[in-house]
C-alpha cells in the first residue's frame, strides 16, 4: 500500500517530491543524495547551537531533505495533523504529542550522565516522536550522534546490524524504559570521535539509504476511538505523555 497522506500520489508523486516521482526506488535514491549532500551543513549548523531544541530538529530535517521535499522541516502537526502514522505495526506519537516526546529526549540527551547511561532510551523517544512523513531515522541519527559526542562518547554505527538494530528499536518503542536499546548499543559505545568525522560515521550505517519496503503507513484518523486508546496507553508508559 502506498503511503499517501496528502491523497495526491497519482498527480504529485510520493509525498509531493519535487520530481513528482512515483517509483519508490528512485525516490529512495533521490532522498539519499539529498541526505548525503546536506549532511555536512547539518552538522555545521548543530555545531553552532549550544542547547539543541525542537526547532533545531526541524532545521536538521530541512537541511537534509529540502532538495527533494517542499515540506522538509515541517512536522506532522503541519503536514498530517489528523492522521495516525505507523510502520511495521508500530504506532508513532499522536501529532499533538510529537514535540513533548522530542523535548523529553533532548532534555535527557543533553544531560551527560543520563545520556551516557541511557543512550538507547533517548534514541527510543526520538524515534517514537517520528516528527516527519519521511527521513526520520536519518534525522534523529544525526541529532543522536551530536548528543553522544557532547556526552563524551560515540556509537560505532557501522557495526550495527540493520535487522537486529530495528528489532531492538521496535521492542524499545513497544516497551520503553526497559533498557532494551541501551543493552543493544552498549557494546558499540566507544571514545568520542572528532566532530568533523561524525558525518563519516553516520554514512557507514548499514541500510541507511532505506529500501522500497521501508515506508510509513496511514493507520487511520488519529481521533478514532481504537487509536485513541492506543495513544493513551503510550502516554501512560512514557514520561513525556
């Protein structure tokens, strides 16, 4: 099923990309080109920021993907405020809860002791927020890499196994705060690398370019009773709720 939150895939292509391209394989290649081209600027922008806040996450996405999407840097409160979005059976934050999830992650992520102890949990909150219609994983990896470096360590993303990492992340999203993703990332934590090398490390991550199956799904209208019940359960499980 095509991810079509705007309802205009046939005329505007996948997520209104500038090329109006419908072939998701081509779109993924265009995304990756935009991402790799924008990566140095994204890290340079974050280097000038003392305290990373929500708007800097939006800025990062804009820098990384504004070559392909006209809505780059706009979160789901702007692009799809009424829709519930999921992937591989995981329901992401209600549009109204996106900012609180990201803010919570940034608060903990900029506490050196918390970040050092719970890097996976911070990543889990960033992933749960899922601010954008596409490009979330790459955007939060950039943010997380900067948070890690500032906390005095780095994660060797090149040594991750995409399947195992996504399995751990999915479990983290389903049962937050249990240390699942912390435990997965722990063996990959090492000394901090030079800031100017962060982009090189990110680009070595397996599966970074995505694939045609790696798409979101419109789970329905966010106000539907069944979805509302799931959102309430999520809020109960998470401190940011």
